[in-house]
């Protein structure tokens, strides 16, 4: 089964690095945009078509609701070291809800760069991200594209959420 996953979020939160970590199990922050990966979840084979969107606000006008409607599931990414990137998620979530015509959409709210925790750079506490996810009818996870923490689990849980929808 083929599923389309859109990865959205503000600029420089690690969308490309997170996507590449999942695809190739490597950390490479270069920017690309569309990828495919075959995975097995609960005995079922899936082809995930991943689209990594440009997060900077100057590109956001180019995404129309038609583009958002193509997504079966969404990964909304912020950096735990950037409160402003977290605050931007409200707009991304609302755009997804509007495009899909529902507030029941498979979404994972993802706090990336959790490897920065030890450096004292955290601006968004875990409970704040989890509460936003709960209020958004979404799953929640904190990840590190750099170390690989929770990357595969995030995609696996999103596939399960898509199947439940």
C-alpha cells in the first residue's frame, strides 16, 4: 500500500535531516524534497512517499490546499531549541485541517533536536509539545535526526494512525 506523508514545519527545524535519517539511517542536513521508502508495519508492506516541504514563510504561499489534500499523514516538526518554530505549528496544523476538511487527520507533532537537551538549549518543554499534540488530536514524539532517536518509531506510529483513520 502506498501512503503519502508530508513533512512540514518552520525553516531550519531539521525536516530534511529527519527524513534522510529515516530513509538512509544517516544524518545529512542537505535539502532535497521527495523520497520513497518501503517499510513493513505489523506484517503489512508499505511504500511511503515522503515530501519534505520548504518551511520558510516565503514559500508557504505556494502550498495550496490541493497540495495538503494529497497527504495521507503529516509530520509537523519543530525544534525543541526554538519556541518560535513551535508557535508556527498552529498555522501548519490549521492549514492541514482546512485542506482535509476535518480535525481528525493522522498527524505526528515532532519535537526534533532532542540531542540539544544536554546543552541546555531547550526552549520548548516536552509537556508543552505533548499538550499541543493532545489538543490537536495528534500523536507526539521527540526525535533527534542527528542521533536517530525515535525516527523509525515516529513513522511506524504514523502508519498505524493512518490505518486507524
